[in-house]
């Protein structure tokens, strides 16, 4: 019998392929049984390997992605509308007032935190595609009397995504993504402090977040963070605000700091400790880190009210920046109420959920809205240019590969 000799490289490759084959077989058996991994499967894959292999935690990422991107959208809209607002007694018919701004913010937030919409959002499900998620925010941004042209909507979405990507990258711990979300919701509550009904909607979402994510382990939050980074990994859009602050390079990639507070529960780097078999420290070596790290004073609050400590997710547009806006005029077309927009967005979410679950039935917007009483609406909408061409815009270019 002939014997075929394998080189070391070929042998390692064959062993690796055999390992992957065994892994796929084990996962397939468990999936077919529709049960939790048994002891023998856990020993083969390990608990972390099982979760990574099956993608179980990715089903809990969508609420965090939607709420944080929505918070960034509200920051930008509020800043641009404030810059344009004119006192009501001086405003012409086609000019924006502070009353208009508050109405736009209230309508969008009411739609965003619609109870049925949130119930659908918090169901375990995979992330939507970038195109599908963009469609949701298109609908959301037009949930009031304001209409954005395509260029403004494109730049708005670019700013939203890059801001949240930056926050995810700089989170000291994966769990701190929840603090970033709470910072966004705290700021949203400030926008609607004089509307108790809408405030209750946001507080209810707060409680849902605490209930769903409060008991997760550090490993589970790490899987959520990895899911978010995979979603953002091919987006390298240059934003002038980040470029001016020197936190982004000209190629669109972010600069990670080598100084500042270390994650809560960890020590400042600079010491290597060695222990014997009894757990006693036998040797200590110090080294230079090259950064100026400090110990955090306290952990941020994960409760409904409290000091989050972490500043990621707060409104970076609250500081006045030199920028101009203008209104391109008013339009006498009809607008939908916040209730109708909530229904349409909820219908879109349901449609994408069905598509994500590989349901072959084709659903159309007209079919999903069939039978819903739209009523009669007489409020004029206004076409608003969020980032006029004459402005050295916040988004200086894009690079999506």
C-alpha cells in the first residue's frame, strides 16, 4: 500500500479542516434538536464558542443600535433647527420658529418610542441590513412637518453612523455600551421635558433596557459589541467635526487614545505580577506604558436616574460651531401625524423582520397599511435643507467599501 507523506504545512491544514468539519457537525446536530447545548457539546465548543458559533447574542443588538443612532439623529436635528429658528413674532410664513422645532422633535420622539414599535424592536432578531435600517430612519426623520432633501438625509445618516461607531470603539468596557445608550435617552428626555406623555414613553423604554440587558454577563456584552463593530466595519466616512478634534484620520479611521481612565474594575497598567502554584505573588516587574492612564473615580449608574460618568453618547453638538443653514421654502402638501408615521415605521419593521426570517411571502407597504384609517390631515410640511451646498459641511466625504 502506498503511503503519501504530507508536509508540516499540509498536515496542519488537514487537521484544521477536520476540526472545522467536526465543529459544523456538532452545531448542526444541536440545531436540529432545537435544544440548549448538552454537556458533551459544551465541552467540545466551550460556552463562549457555542454562543459565537450559533450567533445567539446578535439577536439582542438591534435595540441598542436603533436607539443610539436615533439619539444621534435627534442631536443633529435639534442643533440645525436651533441654528435656523427665528422668534415667532419676527418669522415669515416660510421660516422656522422655536415652536416648529419643538413640534418636530416631539413628533419624531413620539414616533420613535411608540409602544407597539418598541415591542416589535425588542423581540429577539438579527440586525437589519444597512439599506433596510436606513429606510427606517428616512421614515422617522419625516414623521413631522419637516421634509429633508436627499443630500441632507444622506449626510444626516452618515453623521449618525460615524458618531455611534466612534462611541462603540471607545467604550472602556463592552458593558459601557449600555451607559452610552442611557446618555442618549437622558438627552432625549431633556428635549421633551415639558411633554409628560412622551416622557413616559421614553421611561418605559428605559425600563425595558434595564430588564433585558441588566443581567447580561461581560462575555455577552462583548458579543454585542462585536456584532456592532461588524456592522460598522466597512464604513470610513470622514466627518469634519472629528477631523478638527483630531480623533479621526484623513482616511476615515478613528484614533484610539492611549491615555485617560482605565475600565472600571481594572488597574492602571505598568506592573507585571508573577505567582506560584499556591497563588502567592513571587515577583513583580514594572514597565513604562507610554500613556497617561488613571483609575476611574466611580462606575456609571445603570439605573433609571443617576450619573452615567461616561461622556460617550452625550450631545457633542450642544457646543456652538460655525455653521449656516437655510430653508429652501415651504410646500403646501399634506403631512401625516405622528400616530400614522409610527404605524408606517412599525409596518416597515415587521416587513424586515419577516424578510430576515426568510419568509417567502412578498409584503408590500400598501398591503400592510390596508384598512388603516388615515383620516384627514391639513398641516403643511416644510422642505428643509439640513446641510446646504454652500456650507463647508460636517461630512467632508465618504468612503464605504
